[in-house]
């Protein structure tokens, strides 16, 4: 019998479609990420830089606001204290009593008060002097440089500054110490 030769058909190795899909997916993902980096990389860097600048600006604003808040507290305190002092005659008496208690013992004291407080202090001086032992000679004088509600007490041994300005300065220093 005659053998007929059949043309041979080349047989290709079996193709793994799943492997091809995975390789194509990874290549597409890599190409896509590269494209995103080239398109948006500089925008992302700019966004990060702006974010850092905003953070720095926020810190600066907070730092500056702290000082402004302290000034606001001091200003409000001054307004409240000054209003209280002008509307309450007892404030000057308490201020003098506290200042005298801090003063070094001496035989002669001079109390300097605002002219608006002079009559109140003179009318009540016997009361607060009676509560203080060891004080013999107290002279009450008018001094327009002393703000209403404050006083200065002087003796041969010491000076006690209980003016509103000096008391507010002490308050301000204490607040600044606390926040530093």
C-alpha cells in the first residue's frame, strides 16, 4: 500500500492563558503607575510642600496668637479692675490694708492715694489702722500720679507699691511665666 505522507502541521507548545493574563495585568499596572507618577508626581510633591507650609503657618499663628491672647487678658483685667475700683470705695481700703501688712514695721508711714480716694481713705482710716498693731503715725496724702484704687506706702525702711499698674504688671509676669 502506498503510504501517503501527510504534510506535518507544526505543533506549538500549549499556551497558558492564565499566565499571559497575569503578565499582561502586571505590565499594564506598571505602565499605569509610571504614567500616574509622570502626570501627577509633581502635583503630589507640590501638595506636600503646601501642606508643610500650612503646618508651619499654623504654628506661627498659634505662637503669635498666644501673645495677643495674653495682651487681651491683661487689657480685660485692667478694664474690669479699673471699673471695679471706681465703683467700689471699699477696694482702696482693702488695698491699703494689704499693702500695710506687707510693709516693714516702722513708726511713720505715708500713704499716697489718688485724690478721688482721699476722702474715702480718711473717713475709714481709723477702722483699718485699729486693726494693725504697732503703727503709730500714719499720714495720708493725695497723689495724682497714683491711679484710683491703688496706693503707695512709704516709710523710712521700705516702699510698698500697690498701684493698679504695678499689680497688673505682677499679674502679667505671672501669666507669661505660666505659658512659657
